[in-house]
C-alpha cells in the first residue's frame, strides 16, 4: 500500500508542468571565452532537459519584442508571468535581472540564482543575497566542475521538483 501511495504521489508531482524562464548568457552567438561558453552550453542543456520533462521553458530574449519599447520593463513584466525563474548569474544581462529579482519579493520567491563561487564578493553577490532574504534560492557553484559535470543541471532539476511539490500542495 505504501509503495502504491508513493507512486501515486510521484506521478501526481511529475504531472505538474511549469512555465520556466531561464536567464544566462545569450546563446545566439556562442562565445570564444571558455567560461562564458560553458555557461551558454549549460543554459541550453537546462532548457532542453526541462523541456524534455514536459515543462514550458523559455529564454527572456525570445519573449521580448523590441518594437514594443523598453526591453528592461518587458523583462520585468515577463518574469511575473512564469512559475519559476532560473538565473545563471555571470553575464551582463543576468546582472540586471538579478537586480530585478533582488528588489521584488514576488519575483524573488520563485527565483533560483546560481553564481560561480569565485565571484561571490561585490554588488552582484549582494544582490543575490538580498534576493535570498526575500525568498529566492541562491546557490554558489564551483567552476568548472559543477558546470561540466552536470551538477548545476541537477541543482536546477531539484528546484523544479520542489516547485512542483509546492504547486501540488497548494
């Protein structure tokens, strides 16, 4: 009976599909810088793996329409419409997005911030910690191992599963 209940619970959780926004370095043009390239590849992998699991995963740059005007305002509005936000903090755009997250509790509470442990001093790191105080999940990762050995993908999937469980219990 316990196995049946556990299977039913697991199936119910997995049936919940989320709208997920993934921030990171743009992936239209791949970088020649190894660190940036690894972040780009991880961003693509996170999108692809979560999409395979049935989630609706988007990049903000695919949602923003330059013809509508201020793209920063559009991104902030777009963040409100997603169930979960994953931010691979480290590129210029993700720094701006971290600022949005750090000053908005509603957005922070559905955000997952991942930052290289070599860069956890300074204003951006303080933004991540402020977002964490407002309810965001903030994790420092070790470069290059957490990127190249798929640990960061595992961290992201853990956060998605937690969000699915919360949605199930609501």
